[in-house]
């Protein structure tokens, strides 16, 4: 069993941290809003005042926060950043969904300081984090991955080595934008069919029987039919991933007109007040 620091007790982080505790690891936790650490402390974790302090005794340090700015601050803040507390030989893991360029930069910084590092974003949402069914995309060297494989297996059912830190984060954004585009299209066609008098549940029943509807979209269709928009993968995070995919496209110099257009739909959903709703909540734009 390892001594692990987990930084970021958001919806995903808290669930993954709980699985690490249940697996028997010692857990050091920190969150910007300290109250969110309390449930983990009640299960045996030790709370710290800064990422640096949490990292000081850990053999493995995991960060899972909202975006690039948060990741940069948690790792690199001069006074409080985890980097300042990293022991020699400790493995640094970044689970957040970030731009490939920041992921690459962070990997370079770690490499320059001789810290083993993996950029390891996860596919799946809160239910998969809770049940240990995440799919993890790991960018970094295989020796480092082997050293933490058992830790990742406590929350991820499938662990894919996918090249370097740019590759894993690029693939993660590709997966999320592909999914987000399908969900946006589904919400539009559902709106169309409703205008003909077809009940949403009937429309979804038909669409879900067709080979053109992907397994992930079937789940979202069921939520739309039930008007269940309770947050799992909130619209605000979806929009962030589209923004990051757009930045990624600019960096590598390739056009992404569909990603740009669909990002605008998610922005409309935010403007309409649905930012905290699950991704299925964009259906509310068409009712
Ligand atoms: N939700 C999903 O389905 C899902 C699935 C896969 C991957 N992801 C990715 O996983 C990451 C976390 O997602 P989540 O759903 O757990 O989000 P969340 O519930 O909104 O949690 C965000 C976390 O980031 C922290 N944070 C935000 N800004 C910060 C800053 N400037 N400095 C330090 N900490 C900061 C928050 O701290 P406070 O508590 O203080 O606000 C919180 O701990 C994101 O990158 C997301 O894209 C999400």
C-alpha cells in the first residue's frame, strides 16, 4: 500500500480518492475549498493546508482539478505548489482534462527536475469513478506506468498507454468533443421530432434501436427523455473541453469547423443558465 497525496476534491476527485482509501492506501488530501475534504477525513484521510504540504510525505501525488490555470497553480505556485513538496522519486500524476500544450509543458518541467510524471486523464463520469470503471489514458513512460499500475487499477477498469503527455490529453479532448457533438445533434433532432407531435420518449425509443446511435448516446437519450439533467458531466466542463480542443487545433494548425460550431451551442446553453446541468441539459434549448 502507498502513501498518496490527492489534490482536488471535486466531484471526480472525491470519488477516486474514496476508492484509493477503500483499497487501503494512506491518503493525504487538499482542496481549495477545505470543507470538501471533510467526507474523506471522516473515512481516514489526512487533510493539509496546501498542495505542497500534502505532497511532502507522499510516494505518489495526484492532481485532479478544473482546468489549466488550476493545474498550474496547484503544481507550481511558488509558496504552496505541490512541486515544492515532491520527494525525489515520488511519481506525479495529472488526471485533469487539460490542453495538450500545458500537459506537455508540465511533463517537460517534471522531466527537467527528474520527477517521474504521467498525464493520465480519465474517460467516464461520476458513476464510473464511484464503481472503479473509468478508462484511463496514460501519457508517459511505461516504467513509470508499471510502478503505479496497481494504484490506477483501484479506480480504472481499463488502462491504456497512449504515448506522451500531448497524446493522452489530445486523445481525451478528441473523445469528449466527439461525444459532445453527438449530444448536441441528438438534442436538435429530438427538438425536431417533438415539433411533429412525437413524444420525447417515443423518439428516443426509435433512435436507440438504430445502429446510428452510439452506446454513449443511448444513455444520454434516456436522460433527455426523462428530463433528467442532474450533473454528471456538466455543460461548463463540456464547453471548457471544446475550448481546449479549439486551442489544440490552433496549436497544430488544423481546421475544426464542427467543433467551433458545436462549442457555440454549449455556450448558448451556458448563457441560458444550464452551465451546471449535465451535458444532456442542452436539450432544454429546443423544447
Ligand atoms: N465530471 C466528469 O464527468 C469528468 C469526467 C472526466 C474528467 N473530468 C475532468 O476532471 C476534472 C475535474 O472535474 P470534476 O467533475 O471533478 O469538476 P468539479 O467538481 O467542478 O471540481 C473541480 C475541482 O477543481 C478545483 N479548482 C477549480 N479551480 C481551482 C483553482 N484555481 N485552484 C485550485 N483548485 C481549483 C475545485 O476546487 P473548489 O472545490 O475549491 O471549487 C474542485 O476541487 C476536470 O478537468 C474535468 O474536465 C470530469
